[in-house]
C-alpha cells in the first residue's frame, strides 16, 4: 500500500525535511532570494561573463508571460508546467551554441532554480521574485558594461 505522504511528496505538494525551496516554514519567501548581499554578486558575475541585459530580459520576459497567464487565470499550472520546463531547453540551446549566446553560469542558475519549482506558488511567488531581483541588480552592472564597450 502506498503511503499518502509519499504520493503528495512525489507530486510536489510537500517537501522532504530540510529540502531547499523558496519559502520558510511559514510559507514566506526566504530573504536570500531577493536580498542585495545574495543577488548583487550574481548579477555582477553574469555581467562579467558577458551576459547582456537583452539576453537576460529575453528569458525574464518569457517567464513573465507565463506568470501573467497564471495570475490572470488564462491558463492553469497544469497547462504551463511544460512551458516552465522549456526555459531550461532554451537555456541549453543558447549556452550550447558556438559561440555561446549565454554564459554557462547563467544556464546553471536557471536550471538550479527551475528544479526548485514544483507548483504554481513556487513559480509565481518564488522563482519570479528571485529572477526579478536578479534583473534589478543586473541593470546596475550590465548597463555599465555596455557603456564601457
């Protein structure tokens, strides 16, 4: 007989104790996903590795459109799950081109964070807030990089 807790865990409805995720025990977004000390170094690194604001915005806008459809109830999580998973496909394609269109580290950032998304709340209230913070801090470094070229 299958344990209901295991079924719920495999469906992404509950996490194993200590599993990484976007939210604390009270369901609030963990501050490290949006805080300056955690996010600014990532933005600076991606800029130094030649990720452009245009490339970053392309991925962000794709995700923002998924978020918009979910929030407006134009689609459901079940309908959008595959679109969320496809972000990793797009990143792999861009990183695998010769020459690479995005740095490998940005692809790894997307893959690691998308692996944490198991439900609509993870995507909308976790991943998107995290990605939004990256875009905000990246604007500081990527604009400077583009001016200096």
